[in-house]
């Protein structure tokens, strides 16, 4: 898809993702009881309602593009097509159920192994991020004003490293100790990627399993902002050959140099 078509598609998806976010937020206020999927992860009627809105929106705008969604029970076994939407209707469900505010709605466009466009919306924080190609990464304020996130100047600081709030494993803790001195912050959703794209954090390390729908929109944002996401073996998170959705771990960083440095530290910390 060319840049202009991608931009038009992403801009048309903004009201869709805002609609899903508004509904999810209102459901959180009324209280939602989780059910549990076979893998033990929670799902609520907010996840399912958001899935319906996002799927309807994607289909209305681009009916020919297949959709892979966390809340479609056939998705986990599906293979990536040359062109797919990859969506996570409610990321950070555990935090959502607990009344926290960092949960997100996620839409990515994946083309031939590249996450070429992404939208991440954290409705309870009123933060909406989107990208549609290298150098094209923005935050849209609730009043519609857009802030360009590309090439943000960062004053030298101790690296800010983000980790999962609830899936912090021993390996990641071991790696964090080798990265000291750094500032560690916990956050339970894909907002971690968006904060890297916005230069509000420097890296996100996760050495436990996750799925492409948890990462695809975040990958699009981080790469559009000039950052990198590497698998633990140092290969890119996605490439033309990868078709499966499972990801065993990754390092996302605001610059390729920092991603490489953390990847080297991770190998040494094993
Ligand atoms: N063992 C596992 N395998 C695959 N994905 C996992 C997993 N454990 C956690 N996840 C994913 O990690 C996400 C939470 O990560 P974090 O706490 O960093 O936000 C969850 O997203 P959902 O909330 O969308 O289900 C869940 O899908
Ligand atoms: Mg998720």
C-alpha cells in the first residue's frame, strides 16, 4: 500500500478506535467481571465489544484485508497473510479489570512482514498514538490537535526501561540488573511501546511469551519513530518469512544502538 493510502486508512481508523475506547471506558466504570480463556488469561465483555467495533470498522474501510484479532478464537492458529490487520481489542485486560488506567486498544497493518501502520489508544489516559510509515508518527489530543513525535529531542538521562506489570519473569529481572543504572517503570499494556515512540521512555524488555497482536501496533509506532524491536536472538521482530503469531520475547528500544546494547547484555546475562 502506498504512503497516501496508508495515511488515509489510518486517519479513517482514528474515529473507529476512539469509539471502541469510549465504549470500553464506559464499561470499566460500570464494572466488568472477567471470564477466563483456556490459557487462563482474562476476557471481558469489553474485549468482545471492542473487537466487534474494530472488526466492523476495518471491514467497512478495507473489506479485502483479513483481520487477525486476539478475540477471534481461530486467530491464534492463523498464519500472517501478505497483508493483514492485526488487532488487540483490549490489551492489559488484567489491569482493566482491576480499575487501572493503562489499558489500550490496538490496530496494526502488517504488509509483507512489516508493521507499516499502527494505532494505540489508551482511552482512560486520553492518549492516542498513530503511525503510517517511517518518520510518520503522531499523537492526537482529544481536541484533534496532532503532535509530531518524529525526531524528538531527548536530554541525556538515565535510560528509562519499561517492563510488564504482571508478567515480569526472572530472566527479565536478571537482565534489568545488568542494565543498571537505569530507571525501571512497570506498565500493563502496549502503552509501553507508545511511550518509547513518544521518547518518554527508552526501552521495553520482555523475555516471556506474548503474541503478535500484543506487539504489532507498538512495533509500527516504535519503528516509525526510528526505534527497533528485536527478538531475543537479535533478529527483527517481524520479517517477510515469519508467519506465526507467537513471540517468545523481545527488546524494543528508541534507537537501534540501545536495542543492540540491551541484546548483548541479555546474551551475557544468560
Ligand atoms: N504466556 C503467554 N503467552 C502469550 N501471551 C501472553 C502470555 N502471558 C501474557 N501474554 C500477553 O501479554 C499481555 C499482557 O502483557 P503486559 O502485562 O505487558 O501488558 C496480555 O495481553 P491482553 O491483556 O490483551 O490479554 C497477554 O495476551
Ligand atoms: Mg494483548
